[in-house]
C-alpha cells in the first residue's frame, strides 16, 4: 500500500501548487479533453469528455450510443429462435455466453429443460467463450500501458480457443449454436482430447502473463491504488462480474443461483480481492481464466452420454408469462427479462448487459484521477461497446 | 445457495418459500397499502407491484432490507403493437381478433398501458425482486415518476435510457439527455406504436423460415 501514500503525497503537492497559484493571483483555466470516439483505449467507439484542471480530471462523462443497434426493438419482430442471431452480437468476444440466458429464459417459460449432456456442453462452451474473451483482455491490458508483447501472446492463444469453438459450433465468433431445448449438434469426434491440450496451453498463457505483466513494476505502479471502487458503491451502481468481486463482494451467479447448467457439478473457486483498484480487477480476471480452464477440464471428464436435444415442436410458441434469467458472463451479469404473450416471438425483451452498468460508474470513479489513469481505469473496468449500446 | 425446487417433492404439496414470504411481509409492513399485488414463483422469483406514488419509497424499503445490488430499471409498454407481430407471413390473410388489441398486463396485473420495471438483488441472501409500478398518463400523454438516483446511484443511466425510449420523465434526475439518439429526435422508439420502418418497407418473410426444408420431408435422407 506504499503506492497509495505516495499518491496522497502527490495530491498534497498538487494542492500546494494550486494554493501557490492562487496566492500570486494567476488565473488558471480548465481544459476539456475529448477522448474518442475513435481511440485505441476505447475498445470501439466510446467517447469520453473530461474536464481537466492541470493533469487532474474534474469531471468526466462517457458518451455512449455510437453503436446503438436497437436490439430490444428488433427482438419484438423476431421469432424466439431468430433472436439468438441478434443477441450473439451484444458482447462479440464471448458470443455463446450471450445466447445462454435468453435460451434459458425461453425454456423456463416453456417449462422444459435441456438434457444433461446439452447442459454440460453449454457450460463447456460458456466457459470457453469466457476464456476467449478474457484472455484477449489480459493481452490488451498491456497495450494500454505501452507493453506490446502480451497482446501477441493473447491473440496466439485465443486462436486455439476460437478453433475449438469453431470446431464444435461452426462459427468462430458468432456460434448461434444454442437452441431452445438443447443444442444444434453434438460435439465432433476428437474434440475433447483437443480441448484438454488447449486448456493446458491456456494455463501456460496465464502463467506467462502473470510473470510478464502482473509482475511488471510499471504495470503495478500504473494500477495499484488507482481507480478504487468501494464495495457499497460498486453494488449501488450494479457493477458485476470481476469488477464487483475485485471490490470484495463475494457474488458469482455461477455459484449463487440454480440454473440448468452444470456448474453445480464442478468444483471451482470464486476469487475476490479486497482492494477494489485497477490491479485487483485485472488480477481477478486472470484468476478467472485459470478457474475456467479447470471447470472445462472437470466437465470434460464427467460429460454424460445421451441426446443433446429434447423434443420441442417445430414451430416454437412460448406460453404467456414473464421470466428473468441472468448468467455470469465474461463481462459480468448478463440477463434477459423476457415477456411472452404466447406468440411466436417475444412481446418484449429487456436486455441487461454488464458493460452498461460497469461503465455508468465512470463519472464517479474518474473524478480526481490523472489523465493517464483514465486509460488504465477504463481498461481495467473492461467493457465491450456492443455490450453498452446493444 | 438458493436451490430450485426439489424434483422429489410431491407436486400436490405447495412449495414453501419462507425467504420470499418474509421479504413480502416486511415490504407490506414498511409500505402498507402501497403494495398492490405480489406474484411469486416459489424458489424461483418474486414480483411486487407498488403504487406509483411509493416508487421511491419501495426502493428505499428494499434497500433497507439488504437489496443493495442494483440490477436494472426499465419500463414496459403493454399495448399490443398495431403493426402486428412482424414475424408472420405478410401475404397471409389475418383474422380480426378484438382480443389481440386489448391491453393485458403481465404478472401482478395493472391498470395502465405503461409500467415501470426494476430489479434489485440481495447479494448476501442471494435473492432478487422485480418491482413494478403503474404509470398513469397525464392528459397530454406525459408520464413521470420519482427518480431512483438517491436510492441506487446506478439508476442514472437506466433512467436516461428509459426516458429516451419510452418518454417517461424522472423527477429529480439531474440530466435526462438522450444517450443513443440525436437530441432532436422525435418519438419514443420502444413504445409499441413507434413503427419499425425497416419492417414496414420490406416485411419479413417470417413463417417461411421455419417451414420444413423440402429434403426433410422424405424419411430416406440419412440422419447423421
């Protein structure tokens, strides 16, 4: 915690300097800094307007909406099976994970459940999309701070995972593989052996990143004690996923709710960190990739035989009702509030995406930080533009 | 860990959900008559409808009970779309069904076309509540309700989005600017009477998509 006190010292010096300026009656003027919409640190087109006093941010306001696609409106004119093709594109790095909660909500309304084998494979693919998503985050993290090497390692190792997803589903980025009542297909031959190999590679990748990046002194000084979010603020803003657990809240929807997924059959640890700073958020994600590889390994060993699809009518009509299902997606809590009126398509779908809440805290957390820290805080909060704008 | 109902339990015995019953009891004690209706799926989920006047008070009462995690806030337009479902074959004759244009609210009922919808979670007891409230329209069609920002700071962006998409204003919200649409945009896209122009210009072939492929009609095709 030495970094914290150093920072306090810095702000003390800054305050002294401000006093000195006042004393000689020099007029200083604030400055408005525009970051984005097209900026490497914005992962797409998030624009941030920051009002600066010297090097310090007085207030900052993210401006989303450059990529709004109106999915909530579009779902109202689609049939239930067609909706998955849309919601695939919300968080495009972990697409399969987007499909699962919606399909589960539809199944809950229809009062059916996928066969155990399908639930197992869903969970495996869910965790694989987490690995693909978060491993890219770990690589990208370096780039934000000027370390270019990790991103190449991340792209190299994510490729193995994408190949697995492609092998099982046929789609690298947008699988569209989950069906109401099960899955489109069973796993291909030899896929399980390959997955075991890849999980080993991914654990090596985590070790490499930990050595190279998390052990790096520059990385630590750029993230430790920076962008601290206390637990009660995090909960109030609805932060979820690693961002919430990095603030010390022990809350993981994989463990804390009962869904027809195979999480209750595996043994995994939910990591939390008490600090709530940028470093904690990055560190939690690193641990989560490791846990995810372990979950996949265990699920492969216990994969039950059987069909991957229950009997569902060819034309799916979902009975009248309302259902909310959310899952612990790579970015946080992703949920769908599905209202059906007994038609072919949903009456309304409210999409609760993780990044929307995770980014809505930025005006709070960016207040008073220094300009270069904006980038690391945004990087550590980890958002995907499609997940904010929907 | 919240468990779904045991598969062993006899279906004739009603599932008891003490946790959710207790939440409702405490809410009724705090709010009195303001709790209009409750819908519970034991061991799964809980819906509570409150009066619009007590919208913020309900949020405060839930927060005091330990619901400290803000999940989402939005609204519902219960009017059936005057433009049809959009997924039907546009060339098909449609039967006139008077029931199809009737406003029918979902769980916990209601009297107004628009309803508020919000969900909060207790991260210690692992339980969530979906809160609803009717939204009476004034003579000019405007609607307003108290902002939740003092209760849950995270409601800020959700209320901005709801204002933009449904035209509901939130009393006490500091900044109801549009998030997605241009500032001078007219209309509220998520209202059911807002047409989806792309669909009106070129209707979706719809039902054609789910018809069986010609090849799958004969059983000789190998099913691998």
